[in-house]
C-alpha cells in the first residue's frame, strides 16, 4: 500500500514545545515540518531486513527558503526528551542556577541517530547512523544546544565522506559539530566564526564554518553552525599523520591525548631560564611553532576574548610532523564585546600579566618568556 505524505507545518509543534532549559520560550507560531518515514521488511512480527529512513521536506518553499544545507536527524524521541533519560532536557537532578549542572544534558551520554545531509540545492549528500551527543561547556545551559555528530563502528561506517565545507579540501570526517554559537547564541550568532574569518593567516588554522538548518524528527530545530571538531581524529585526517603520533593537551598541560612530559619540561625551562639569551630562546623555538603561536595570541588579543588566556586553550603536536607545539583557535564567542570589554579594552595587559590576569601565572608564561627576547619582541610588535 502507498503512504500518503503531506506538509505537516500546520500541525502542532510537538517536541518543539518541550522545554530544554530554565530560560526557554515556546516557538512563536507553527514551525516548518517534514515527514520522516522509516520502513523495514517483516515476516509476521519478525523484522528480516534493514530499516530504511527517508525525510520528506515537501513544503513548496524548499530548497530556496534558506539557501543553507539541511541536516535532518531522526532519533528515538524519549532518548532526547524523556524526563529521566532524555539528553536534551533538564531532568530531575538539574541545578536551578545556570548552567544547570546535574541536568541530563551534562551527563555526556551519546545516543544513536540517523542523519540525512541535504546540500543547499536540496540534493541528498549522505545519510548514515551517527552518535548524537550534546557538545560544549556552559552553553549547554541554553535552550538551543550544540550537537556533536560522530561516526562509529557500532552504528555503521566509522567515517563521514562528504565535502561538508565547500571551501576546504577535506572530504573525510570522524565527526562534526552543529554549534549553537556558544554563549553568543542569544546575541549575534556569528561572533566566533567572524572573529576567525577576519583573522586568517598563513600560519593559523581556522575552523571551517557553514550555517545549516537542523530538523529533529521532522521538526524545524533552527540554525546551527557546522563546525569542525578539533580532536585527534581531525588532526590525523587533516595532516595525514597517525593518531598515535599526536599529543594534545589543554590549559596548563592537562592531557587530552598522548603525553605531556615534554611540554611540562619546556614550561619549566621557560620558568628557570632567561629567553633574552638567544641560545635559550632557540631551544624553545625548536619545540614550538613560534610563528603559529604568535598569530594565535595576537588574534586572541585583537578580538579581546574574555575567556582567554585562562580558558579554551588546546594545543598539539605530532611526531610525524616537526614535533612542534601548535595551538587551536576556537570558541571566540566571548570576544568582540561578547561578554565584556569594548574595542578600547587593552587585552595585551592581561596577556602579559604575571598572575594571568588573576587566573594563574601558567596562562601567560609562554608569551611573557618569549617577549623578554628583544628580537622576538620586535617580531611580535610588527606581526601584530
């Protein structure tokens, strides 16, 4: 028998009317809706074939309505919205104060989902089962949350093969993020992407950015920014190195992947030796990419990132490259006045303060040490 499919936009908003944060408002009016059809072959009550999933977005405004790619996510509704187990809702243990720690969305649980990725011309680019996980830190406390989609063996193919970002060369991904723009979600929604885009340099890698439209179980879920996830999988694929060759650390040297002993030794060397002495500076320069680090810190200073130099710090190296430390630029949404400060705020003072602007000397030790070298100081000034 045939299945009759029609535009459901005028039907109730359903799951979109379920609160996902303390500060939450119901959608204003009827949301655009598609129809998700799942079909499988049965013999009696026994399923004997795979499940086929298709999303039908039959509103006449598609695909011209948005001009963005569409990511349709099909997932068991209870796994997202059930009060006890749903990972998009507060649940019974959430703190009343922001960012509502203890909430279901803080528990780091991943759910299986089916994803269909439609390009901006309406064509289906890829479809497969992926892991669905709430991504981010404090921004989890907002009603609209970032979603991390990850390919895993237990769900299906362990890679996503598509040129998700048309202006980049990569066609292979382990995961990508549907980002809510972090804590800029209720402000400009583009601050992080814009801050990176206007500061592109030959030495500093910028996260790819692409706006997208997300649907969950056929219901419009808003604009999310497609972003790369800067993890060891991404670094391995992008730089064509083995994952086991990568050390990735965060903040003051905490281990994300690999080992931190060489980094801690480098920091100790900086603390106990004067880099004004060129031979000491040269020893450090053999261990970190000076040009890349300089572009990294000048970008953070220029945009006045209020969550830096003490937060959102990750850096990495690979023994299959030159084994030099390089820093990831990400989460710039507190910059450009996103949290605090104005265009006249002097972030350089914080970047060179001995106590890390009140957050600890560890956060500024590298730049403070390098700047003692006169040649580097001149390089830094001119590079800025």
